């Protein structure tokens, strides 16, 4: 059986790089997606850390109970199939009774998401939060399309900016980080596009609005990263993406680490939602203002906007083309994606 990341064309096998490949980090770095922050740190990093350090949700007694901690520890030690095992851990750290606040998906291939470069396989997060497509103005969805709509099933989810990648006992932590790097860049690009919708020139404020977590089942290691953009280095260049570690906790071994990881996950999830809602609101307002003045509540004059430089930058990465096998995932094939509220 040929690997899922390969495409056969006229007896030639074209293999796409995935986070499991040794060349993935360099291929991403070559097009400006970095799994570190050596070149740039987000201007709101301390703000994010301060937010996470404050209690924002009164956790129920059951979430902090020793019995739940011991159950979580036992799950981490079980040699279960990776996807099913990670789902159980996500349900624990996400908490009960808050599903209505989020629109989530699990294990869905991002086969509509514009790839950062040819030769890179599609992302496939284990878990992500985004907006309901109907919450975004239709004109915004139509114009930004592959930048904010990740799946060919366009009704699933839009503008994801909170992700989790999990690994089983034998799973590789470095692969989880590479996947989180890819996910985080997709989220950062979506937030940037929404905030700059209908602007003549893109604004790079240096703030991170995309969050990606990793969770390793065997060790119980939880890590939270953020991703931010910086402007192109040249006139014909493209934006660069920088990944920063915010916090890390070991969730097994002591109740304190277990609690701290749960608080960090839930508070980061809330913060990601607030950034997402803010970005969508900005785009929706500009879309409404730019509608033809045939509606009674439309302005008398529609602002004139040039083709946004951002669109040009992104298009240059792809030469305006979709890879013939964008439908292939960036990780080992799993079950069909499902919409999930957690």
C-alpha cells in the first residue's frame, strides 16, 4: 500500500512532506513557518501569560477530585489506539458543562486550506475550535475562502485558531510539535486575514491570536504554544510565522500539575475564542459597510479598496494553484472526521 501522502501521476510517485518526515521542519522554515521564536516573539506574550495565571472559571469539585486525577493517570498509562485514547484525555481536560460555548471538530483533514508551499501535506488536527460558518458574512467567506475555511465540507467550521495534537504512549513528541506548528500557522493566517479584510495594506501588530496544544499520553506532558505573524522581509516575500511556548505542565505524578494544565487549556480556549470573535466582527463590519447602497441601512458611499497586498503575498506562495493531491492528510490516515462539541 502506498503512503497516504503520495500522489501517483503517470507512474511517477510524488511524495508530500508530513510532520513525520525529517525534512518537514526545514521545508516549513524555507517558506517562513518556524517552530521557534528566535527571530520574533509575540508582543502580547506576557499579556497571555498573565491572563492564564489568573483564575477565570470556577472549576467544579469533580474536575479537581483526586479520583479524576487518578483516572486520567491510568488513561495515560494505557496502550490504547492513539485517536480513541486522545479523545478520552481531551474530554477530561476540556471540562464538563461548557460544550455550548464552543464549535469544535476532531480529526478532519484541512483539504480546503491553502497550503503554505507545494510539497507540504494537508494538516489534520486531532482537535480544534473555530466559528460556525454562518457567523461569518457570506462575502467574507467567499473572498477569503481557503484562508479561513479549512475543509472541503465547508459547513463544518471556519477560522479555527485553537488546536490540540495528541500522541499515544509510543507517539513522538517532536511530531506533535511539528503538527502544532502547522496548525498554529493556519490559525494565525486566518485571524490576520479577518482582521485585515478590505484594508488597502495589511497591518502586522505582532500579537499572537492562534493557540496550539500538544499532549503526550505516556508522560502526561501538556504544552501550550502561540503563533504570530511578522511582515515579509522583501517586497515579493510572504509573511513569516513564529511559534512560542507559553506554558508546560506534567499532568501525571501530582495533582497540582494536573490542575494547572486543565486551567491553562480552558483559559487559553476562552482567550482564543475572544480573539476569534473580535477578528470576525471586524471583518463582518467591513463587509456590511462595503455592500451596495441598495439596502436601506447601507452607507451612501462604498469605500474604494485596492487588491489587498495580503492576498498577493499568500497567492505568491502557491502561484495561484492547488496541489493535485491536497486531499491527502499530513499524518497517518485515521477515521472520518466528525464534528464534536467538547
